[in-house]
């Protein structure tokens, strides 16, 4: 979104027109809608702005629910914004620590600031991009205890603030068609500033879940967050925002509530399945991505009396079915040939026409392999391709519901 589009959008006519549009999923004939709006006398620039915003609001429902219909977005801002339920947990840390005035440095469209303000915390959102800061001002307008500053996060005066929240921009500048930054020194604000600030005041930091674990400061509590099975972020917490005795956490948020594994450090792995062939037990478990990234697989395995399927392979094996929110359970049906021709024949004999392929520790492109297997039949199945005991494995499995 360019500045001129935002000016049009924020006009009384623009906001009225935006709110009058049908839901985006019902606006299938966009060409006709554009024509109708133009015939009604609305300028082309305004029509483009409101339709673009309507599309973003529909996309934002996945992160913000019903609140999306009362917010404004940029393409890049929505991509980087914290989900509402995760932002609420961030804000809860500051509230529980009694930190009443917080600077949101690199606020984006203001999602974390909204969550902080909702808990009666005085929050100042700071963003270096004028359009993004203006969008944040609109989103934070309902809160009397929130302010927005268009400025540089690294030079913002923190006098009088109790703490700071930082979500460094990890994509190139702009409002759409941005690309991911691969070097932490290119983040904005950069991590030298961020970690230096942690020595001055309590802070929380949002980073990508794949961030280099070797670069995590020893003083930080690192928490990986998964939402409905999707790994979404790593949060680092410093000072009074970090919990006593916890340095690693895997937090899972889903329809069945909130579940967390914690530890004082990375947990040692358990032993692998014995034998050269690495034959698995009756059940295979795939830990949630947050558990894997937090390196708490060992603790999870010990809680279920399970073994690692193979050295460095994030699958667990057990003869028993265990109830756990931290892993998906599969019943091992049989071991199939790993040779592609023999595997194709085995799947044909079983009339498998729909195949989910999961893999760890093997160099396979599931989409390419699925095409080469020439599947045909009425049955569906899940195939796990992995390594154990120095050998490749092809396991036919089925998802199971743990006992309740």
C-alpha cells in the first residue's frame, strides 16, 4: 500500500466504502464489483485501495478472527504480524511481571501493542515506516493507553519505560512483495541493539522459529510456539520476563487448549531402537515442531517410555500407544521396500491412490516421488521415509487417536 492509497482509504468516503463491501469470499466477480464502484462515481485509486484492504481483511481472519474486520493492514504487515492469541500470551508476561509502561520497538501494524493495551498496559508503538505507523495508529485508536510514534526503534528515548517488546523486521523494506532477510545483522532493529538492550531492561523478543540456536544468549528463556501444529515463532525473554529455572520451552496452542514442555536446558536424547535394521515398535510418534526446535524430544520420549527411531532422527518409537498433545501418533502397519520400483508395486497391490509422504533424514522430494510412484486405486495411506540403524526405511502407517 502506497501513501496515496492510505490517504484515500482513511478518508470518510474511503472508510464508509470499505465497510459497505460484501465479504471478500462472496466478491468472486471482482471485475464486476470494480465496474459497479466506478459507475457509482468512486475514483479508481479509492476503488483499488478499498478492494485491496477488503482482501487483506479476509486473509487476516486466520490471525485475528472477528477483529480483522475492524483493522487495517499492509501485505507485509499482515505477513509479519503476531497472531492475536499469541500476542495475548506475550502481553500476559508483561502484566504478570508488573511492568506497566512498555515500548513496542518495531511495532508493525500494532498487533502486539493491541494485546498490551487490552491488559491496561501503557504502550508506545514505534515503527520506522510512515505507512505502517499510520496503519498502527488506526488499529490502536480504540485504546486510550496506546500511542504510536513514527521513528527509529534504535534511537527512541526509553526514559520512563519499564520494559520493551521487540519484533525485528526480518523482511526487506516495503509494504508488499518483500523477501526474507537471511542475515540477522540486517534485521531492523539489529540483534546487537536488541541483545544490548536486554542488559538495560526487561525485554521480550520475537524471532523466527528457525533462528540459529547457537546465537541464543545464555540469559534468555527461549520459547518455541506452535499454533494448530504450525511452528510460528521463537520468543526470547530476559530479566523478570524470563521464568526462574526455565531456559527451554515448547508451547502448543490448539483447539484443545494450551500445552507446554519446559526444561532448564536442552534435554539429552534417549537411546535409539536397538538392532542394525532399526525395526520400529508398533507405534511411531512425530513430535510437534516446537518440541523438536526446543530440543526437548528426550524429555518427551522418557515421559512415554519411547526410544529414538534413529540417531538424529526426530521420530520416536514405542510398543504402546500413549496419550500426548506433544506428538502425532501413527500405528505402524508394515515395512515396505525402499527401492522405488518395488515400492511402486507394493502400493499398487494395496490399491493406494492417495498417499501422504512424510520424511526425515532422507533426501527425497515427496511431490516428485508421488508422481513417479504412479498411484492408482481407491485406498489412501501415509508413508514414512526415514533412516534407522544405518538403513533406509519405508513404513506404511496410519494416524491413530490416543485413548481418552
